[in-house]
C-alpha cells in the first residue's frame, strides 16, 4: 500500500490556492519549525463569505495536501460554515491520512480558525453570528 | 529510476544472486546433518567464512554469522557488557550519533545498571580520539564507535581509537555496516568486535556477521543448537551466507576503482548542490564515504522533498521528523549541531558504484527545481527572504 491516498498525492502534487492574498483581512499561522510544520492561511472575507483563500505551508506531503484541501472546502463558503470545519472533514475529504499524520489535518483546522479570529479582531465583525 | 539510497540498502550483485539461487536449488541441506548433502552445505558455509575472514584479515573462527547488522551490534554490546559486569566494570563509552541498534541497546543496558557516556561528534561529525582517551575510566568495559556514519558518511579515526583502547585494556567495538565493502576495513585496525550487514554491500538482506577477536568472550542472544561455535543458535542460512561472501569478495575486489569513481561523482554532486543558496553539507567533506552526500536546505521540509524527487524518478532519504515517524528530526543531525528547523530540511543521497555523470547532473537539476518550488510557498522562506527571520545557513 502506498504511504498516501491518491487524493493526498493529487493535492500534494497540484496544490490548490497556493500563495498569498496581499489584501487579506484574516491571516492565521500555526505550527512551528521545530516540529517541522508551519501553515499560514490568508482569507479575504466579504459580506460574511470567504471570497478568496490562499495558503503557504512548510511541511510534509500530508501537511501540504491538508492545507490545499482545507482551502477548497472553505472557498466561497459563509463564515459561520467555515467556523464548523473540522480536521476530520479535511482528512475524510483526502480519503484519509495515516494515523501519525492526522496532526496535519488538525493544523489545517487550526490555521483557518486562527485566520478567522484575526479577521474578527481586525474588523470587529464577530465570527460567531 | 536513479537509485541514490544505497545507505538504506543496495541491489544484490549478479554474483550474489547467482550464488544464492544455486544454493537454494542445490545446496539446501542442513549444515549440521551427517550425510553428504548436509556436509556439502557445511563446506559451503565454512568456505564463505574463510572468504569473508580473508577480506577483513581475520581468522575464519573469528567470524560469527548473524541475521544482520542489528543483531551483530546487539550481541557485541551485550557480550562486552556481560564480560565487564563479571569484572565489576560497568561503564560504556559510545557516541551520540550511533545507529539505533547500538543506542537502544545502550539504553537497555543503562536500565540494567550500566553507566553510558556518549561522546560529542562535533560539527564535522568526527570523534576526537583524545576525547575517547579522556572518557575512559577505571570501570570502562567497552568503547563502541561506528566505522562510518550511516547518515552523514563521516569516517571515524578507528585505528587511533583502537590503539587507545588497547593501551587502556578496554574492549573496542565498531559498527562497520556502512563501511565494509566501501572503504578498507581490516582486523589490523585493532578493533575487538565488528558488526557487518550483507545488504549494504550488494548481498542479501537478513544476513550479516559479527567479528570477535580470538579470546573475546561472546554472550548468546539466541540459545539453542550448537551452530556458530555455540554462540548463535539456529540452522544456518547457507544460501544467504554464501551470497554475502560472494558479494563481499566482489565489492572488495573492486574497491579502489569503485571508490575513485564514486568519490569523483560525490564531489560533483556536492559542488552542484552547494550552489543552492542557504544550503549546507552535513559532515566533513573529506573524511566521508565515497558514496555519501547529505545536505540541509533551509526553509523546506524533507518528506515533501523526497516525494517530489520520487516523482522525478530519484530515490533518496531524509532525516526529517516526518520520515522518522517521530516529532524529532534525525539524532545524527542534532548531534552535529543542526537545529530542528534546519534538520527537517535534510536530504541524503547515497550513490552506487554504477552512477554516471549524467545521472549526477540530473539529480542536481531535480533537487534545485524541487527546493526552489517548495521554497516558493514556504512561510518560513518568505520570512527569511523578507528579513523577518535570520538565515541559519
């Protein structure tokens, strides 16, 4: 059996939404270099909708694939829906991750939540409504 | 495919495959049996022992066949420890960057009451003989220093360390798994115990040997029949042993020419990779195995590097945490002072004897491409380039 599912390899080889949003209004960065994974999410939220999302990731194949899949899952979605995104949903959308790589999907969830909180503190617009 | 992971395992040589297949077909008797079919297996076993002993300048009776390098390491350390315990000497000296077969055995021995000193291997990945001498105590029973490191390829001053141990009356073991068949290894070097593994020199997996100088008492790991002079029970794997001997004779027979070619290819590869900005060679540039290249690239992570190189048909390895299955990167890279951030972005390329200049250039181009690509969306790299973080390399 291969290390990763075909979905993971597809998102790793052809990551979606890679890069930076210059006028992002929510940015979240989680992880640290010591552990070998850093994820940074850039959100452009307008009228309660995630109009655009981009990511940068330093990490292994599953970290890159998790970031990519997470951006696909939230793009164009209302904030209140995005808030509900779980690491499990990311991992499932990737047709699963090896047990010891589940933390990569957790990082993706945390990066998005950190970006939403950043949006809230920058704009004063509550993400809980 | 360009196979550049020969430190992980090597392809069996034609001579080894031929020997093994013919043994499986015809020489499959039990070497302990009395009838001629068994005795023929015994003869082949003993011929292999003689051939291997001849390559390392040992006597056949000093060679004990094992299931591989890990078993040989375990038995060497446990034997020296048991001998030490009988004499009230319960201190062992080794290094911080040994193979886990040594380090984990030492951990187990610590739980059994032994004291262990792990020597620094410094930034260049080399043990300093004077520091071995300084670490030896009245109650030291064993010094264990690998011949050459498996990740960064640095070749240790084995003769000097052996001389010190001899003078102090301390047993000296060396794990020569990466060295044997690639650089000269001879009992004249002065080690008392040596571990070797066939699949690192184009022999089969699952077989290796322990060299124990005459007079060094061995402790059994596996009890049972009287095979291997009563020191390692279990029906001998004669086909594998014979194939190991064939492989070793072949690599040893071409060692000088192979080393000359591989060293030239290695240095071409090092020169090429050095041109990648913010990269660094791990381990001494001169005192290293002919086939070993190990680099750190700042701002990227090793597993994604390996996966993308695999897509380009290049097999390599890394010391990143993600490839080790733990949160910590390679203990070898940490031992030579690489910080976590940088150690995660390591790449080991261990080239084989048949590598060509064109393949080296292909590897260089591929690594450059992949490192540049991964840095392109690495948040660490962005911070480094923007001056928000200081470059380490």
